[in-house]
C-alpha cells in the first residue's frame, strides 16, 4: 500500500446496519477507515452525538477501523463529540441560496468566522467538499472561503468527480487547494443519453459508476497527487447508480485505487 494512504468508505449505503456488524463488514473488506453520517435515522443521530459518536468510535476501533470523518452538523455538540471521539474532520458541502452565489459566499464567510474559535478550541476541522450543480463546485470556489484559515480549522475535501462535472482539471484543483488539502473522495460518473436520435431534443442522465469506467480518470488524479507526495485518507463514497452489487463495486474500486497508488 502506498505509504501514508489510508482507505475509508462513506457508510451511507449501510444506513440500517448495526454498528458492530458494519464495523466487522468493513474490516472484512480490508478497509481501515470510515466516514460516518451523523444524520437523522442513521446509526448516530445529531441529537445523541455526544454519547453516540464516541461509542461508535470504540466499536469501529475494536475492528481496526478509524472514523476518519463524519458527514454531519457543525454545531458545538458535534464538534465536541468529534474531539472526544478522535474524529478530525466534519465534512460538509456548500449549497448556493436563492439570493445567489455572492450573497451565499458572504454568508458562509460570516458563519466560518464565528465557527473558527470553536474549531480551534476542540482541535477539529470542517472539511469543505466541492460539489456540482447548485453548490460550490470548484476548489477555487472553496478556497476563496477558507484560504485565510488554518487547514486545522477549515480544510479541503477534494472530490475529482465533481471537479470534472464543474470543469476544473485535477492538476489545477490540487494546485489551488494544496495548502488545505486533507482528504480525497473517489467516485466516478459518466453522462448517458436517455433518449434516441429520433427525439426532438437530447436528454442526458448522470450515472455513477466504478472507478475504472467514468469520466473522472483516476489514473490522472492519482498521478497528480503523487507528484506532490500527498498522503492522507482516501474515501470511497460508494455512490453507484446501480444498487445491485454494492460490495463488488466497492471492492473493485478499492483494488483499482491500491493498484494506482502502488500498494
């Protein structure tokens, strides 16, 4: 395994699986990390995060799995629970409000300014993931919000799949976000024509596939990371349009990523 690369998976697809069973399953697959949703109706809910997250961390640790990050709220209860449980990052995305991009950006800047002292106090970072559609989709957009903060407070969670959908190439994305890059998400999409040539207008559908098959070329992504000797958690989002064989898709992505990273 490439030195310093740790492999995790976003456990959203296993929403109803009891944590001991989930931890054992991920360990059996060979993964050493997890990104755990802290959301309503998941194993750890926001209302019980103070007790639930440290307990979840103990359960995963018993199986050799580390909670690399959570996907959840950034309030004081969640931040303090992350500190107690040893979870370094709370991952979020940034939707654009109805008042437009610039007004939304100003609002996030004010929110981050208020949040920064609490993050510093607890030693927890908010990780901003770029995301396509009506969200901040580029590393350039994310870094315009967080470049003045320490990456120990606000960091970049780079998602090359959403980069390709937003039109930012890997080499530029890494160059822009390098100072704050702490985590990489791996998934892969492609556009599929949803109707035939006889249609009056083409309709396109976005499909999420395995790492070998999509338009966000993982070899290029890994090459760009290795050019900078990057190390840290790589998180598979386990996001596939087909739900038929999740473990097979995930294991294929895992093996492909290890091969590319040289491990």
